[in-house]
């Protein structure tokens, strides 16, 4: 019984040590998909930090609006969207002829998805 308890404690500690920050998990997930997303390009400010009215925001170009939106998007939403992108990619390959050739990529995507699901802010 004592050995079981020690084993469970060690497993729990290793899971805590493996927990990644959500920001790092999103960056790693994008890299696994072949993209690049700098750590400071998303979820690190609030709309009020920009001192813009809604009208001023709407007058900006689409690119400027997208940049601000990425900065103010909550990290939880970024995690959920990234999980969705990974699920789409897995779904497009899993169960098809290409699964045999992309087994390593599928494993990488699944690991990235699990890291996102267990990340901590």
C-alpha cells in the first residue's frame, strides 16, 4: 500500500512538472502545424490599453484590426481555437490513406493538443 501511495505521488508530481504554460503550448502547437506564432503576438493586452474608441477601431485597416484583436484575445480562447485547428488537421488525415505516411505528424499534433488541454495560465 505504501509503495502504491509513493508511486501515485510521483506520478502526480511528474504531471505537474509537465504542465506547460498556455502561451508556450499555443506556440508549440502552431510550430507543429508548420506555422510560426511569436509568443508576444497574442493575448497580452486589453482593448482599453489602446485608447481607441469603437469608431476609431472600425476605421483601422483590416490588418491593424487583426493585430489588435490578436493582442486582446483571451488566452483561453486562443487555446480553444488552436485545439480546433489541430482537430481539423487530424481529422483531415486520420482514417485516410495518408495516415500511414503521416503517423509522426499525427502523433506530434496529438501531443500538442494534449499539451493545450492540460496547459496552465
